[in-house]
C-alpha cells in the first residue's frame, strides 16, 4: 500500500505550481496596487485548485489507499498552500506583527477546519460511513 | 387464536426485517468462498441457501460488491461470457477470506455450541 496515490502525487505537483503562480501574481498585483486583479487571481486560483482536486480525487481508486482520500487531499492542500503562502507573505510584506498575526490566524482557522475533517474521517472506513458498510 | 397468529406474524416479520439487515454481507461473502462467481450466481446462491428468506436485487448486489471491492474485501476478473460482454467474476481477497473466517468463528460458530444447539433443536422439535 503506497503512502500517496498516483493521483494525489499529481495533485500535489499541480497544487505547488498553481500556488507559486498565484502568490507571485498576488503580491505583484499588490505592489502595483492593481487591486481589481487580486479578486480575479484569487477566484481563478480557487476554481483551478478545486477542479484539480475534484477531477483527480474523483478518479482516484479508493482501493489504493487505506485512509480517507478526501481528507488526504484536504491535508495536502493545507500543507502546500501554507508552505508556499506564508513564506511568500513574509517575503512580500515583510516580517512584522501584522503579517505574523495574519499567517497564524489563517493557518489556525483552516487548521481547525482540517481537524474537524480529521475527526469525521477517523470515524469512517476509507471515507465510507461505518454504519453503512455491512448492510 | 387467529388474533394471536396475526400478532405473532407481525412480530416475526418485524424481527426478521431487523435480523436480515446486515445478513446480505454474510451470505454474499460466503457465496464467494470457494470459487470466483458472477452476480447472477451469487443471487441464486443466496436465494437457494437461505430458502428464499433473503432475496436480493441485482442492483443492491452490485452496490455491495463495489463497496467491498473498494474496501479490498473482494476482487474481480473479467472472463468471457457465453454471449455478450465479458463477465465480472468476483472472489475473496486474502483479507476478505480472513475477515469471513473470523466473522464466522466469532458469530456463526456460536450456534453450533452444544448448549445453544440443544436449545434451538428443542424449540424446533416442539
């Protein structure tokens, strides 16, 4: 049993590329004060990440993994976005109390959502409701 | 007296409905124990060995088999059918075999213990 499925590896690669492109363009737009572009970039980034996860996740064979694939995709997204987004924030906006607080708040609130997802995931069998498996 | 029979039939129907819930998994996995089989053979096996007390739709069998495939309990191979498209022949995986064995040991073998068997047989002899 592999730790990461093939599709999850593809998704990780795609998420890394999308995140680098997004954060680069985000801070470039901020520095150029092109605030109207920010919404477009953010929307595009969100839609592309969601579609990539949806398409690759939907085609990912459940049989290949012993854990909940939905949670794995969520965890990978969390790690990649924060690992790229937080250093990008500090690099572009400087290391100060505002950026540190912003980074902590973003990671903490998302982390809380991730924890709730983990809780429900741990109560399932490969993402299936335990009560519904043997009926 | 007729009133009693009607009432007993109602109770039995209710009890059986609850009891049968979950039975399909057992009979389905049991049907795969000895050799690879395709869906209509599974359906026939279940209806024959349970003497028709458990009936199953092809759709619910496919749903269950798909779920068990994802859970690595069953596997399948495509084989040529008599006519038409290839058939999926389902079999138990090593995990599925162990699972069925342990489930049977823990839950079904109890009925063969002398004390339980005597109680069940006395009841049926009356």
